[in-house]
C-alpha cells in the first residue's frame, strides 16, 4: 500500500529554509539556557555584563545619544511607546 505525493520544488525549498531558521533559533535558545549568569552585582557579574553589552553594541543594537536634547527625546519616546 504505497502512496506517492508530489510536492513542488519551491514548497520543499521553503520547508527546508524554515527548518534552517528554526534550527538556528533553537541553537541560540539552547546557548542562552546553558549560559550561567554570575551572581548579580559580583565582580564576575560586572565582567559578564560588560562583555554582553559590548557584544550588543558591536551587533548594532545600541543607541547613540550625542547631547542632552537627544537624551530628552529618547526618554520621551520611551514613555509614549
């Protein structure tokens, strides 16, 4: 009792693409779960926290504020968001 199903190549490629995305997401989550955060406020925690912050800045996740006017606008936008 064999059955054959025909699936377009484009659909197969999309399935594989989504599986790759899911695999990468699971790897990132697993890495975060296995990473142990040091005791908050300890010297080790500050080193760990600084390292994480530098990684985020290098990845372009930071916000540059050049003056007081930009700082006020930044906080004003946080309140309205």
